[in-house]
């Protein structure tokens, strides 16, 4: 669709008028045989219905259309046209070749991006400022970011689950190879460290914590020594025992547990832990490979120890 002729200063030559829309040519194309020129959108829409020139009916196909001659484009570019935003108060008249640049810069453009000066600093179209609500927009933005974070957490959880399954599959393959190869003395061959840790954790009884409020987040050295001894006696590999006991104090716990405030706000997540009972003690281990479904801010490698005053079944 061409430019409305009333926007131009002075008379516009008839050769610069589109025969289809009767407006001043916009992105002109012409037919090489008859040399009639048309607006790009106008002629393309016309040719969807019939393949002929709208003026003299000579056959035309879309592939035959060519850009208008340079002399025609030069004549168009020198025409003086009123700004698109004249109805919004812009009085400027520019050459047609400068119209697009001016349109982007025009201070009367209702769609010109402007920063909000009420506090949020968001950049929004000028005509939306009057209905703009900083609190609402920031809330919507935060909800959008939270949705993206949740999606990313779901992806991470799925990746961790797949890794856990892959590890289990590899371990099964290793066991099968060991058992099928009579030349390898399975009874004396050292186990892979990860495999040994999984075997130990699987030997523990599944536990259910009924009173999370009884959690001892800063156990003293005597209590830690008792739990350390119980871990060793249960068959926990020495290096794993050392790492778990390092993770028995809130100073080493993951971000979701490291302070009283975060523990209180994340209480709803506790029931999702897969916990194993440390034999004979009011304490559990939360192993990372048992909890691939938990967010990263709730687990540690290889796991963590949680000691309670009471409330473990």
C-alpha cells in the first residue's frame, strides 16, 4: 500500500502514483515488458489472483518483477512528506528517503521506547506509560524468571536422574564382566569407590523423619564422634565417612539448609528426601545419588549427615 498523497507538499507526478492503490509508490517494482510501476505489496497481492498487468493486461509473473529504475527511485526519495505522527503533534516535513529514520527518532511517536521514571526503570512504548504499573510489571517479570528457573531445575533434575541411571548401568556391566571372567578373582578384586559407596548405602535401612524440628544443626564433638563410629561400624568406606562427617554441621550444609531461616522456609521439601538410618543412632544420611530429584541447593556430594534429638522411624 502506497503513501497517501495528501501527506506530500506540492503536486506529485502521475508517474509516481501506484495504479492499484492510487498512493505514492512504496518499495516500487516494475514489469520489464510494459514498464508500469507498482507498490511492492500491491502488485504481489494482485498477482495472487491473476498473472497480468493491472494497466494493460500483459502477462506478468512474480519472478519477472524488477526493482524500479534508479531515476524513479531518486524522484521518490526527494519528495517532501509529513511525519507519520502529524496527528500526534509532529510538524516536521522530511524527504521521503529520511522518513524511516525520523520515524524511529520522532519524539511524538506513540510507540517510541522510553524508560519508566517512576522507579522500575523498564523501557516501554510511550503510549503505554499512562497505564504502566511498576509493581505489576516487576511482579510479572519475576514470575516469568521464576518460571524459567523452575524449568531449568526440572532439566537439571532429569539430567541428574539420567546420570544416576547411567552409573547404575555401568556398574551392572562391570559386575557382569567380573562374574563372567573366571580369570578375575572377584572376591579379592577391589571394588570401584563409587560402587562400594552405593553398596554400603543400599545396605542401610530406609528412614522416615517425623520431627524435623528436632534437627541438631551444630552437633558438638562428642556427638559427632558417636555418629562417626556408627558410620564406620556400618561399613561406610573411611574416606566417605570423613566427607559425611564434614557435612554434619550447618556450616557445610547446602544453601537450602545452611541457616535457620532457610531451613524453616524449605521445610516443605524435607519430606522429599530419601534418608537412610545410621544404625543405632538418631541420625540419617542423605546421599546425593539417592536424591537426584532434589534441587542442587538441597543436596551435597557425596551426601550429608543430619542428627536429630528424636523423631526418626
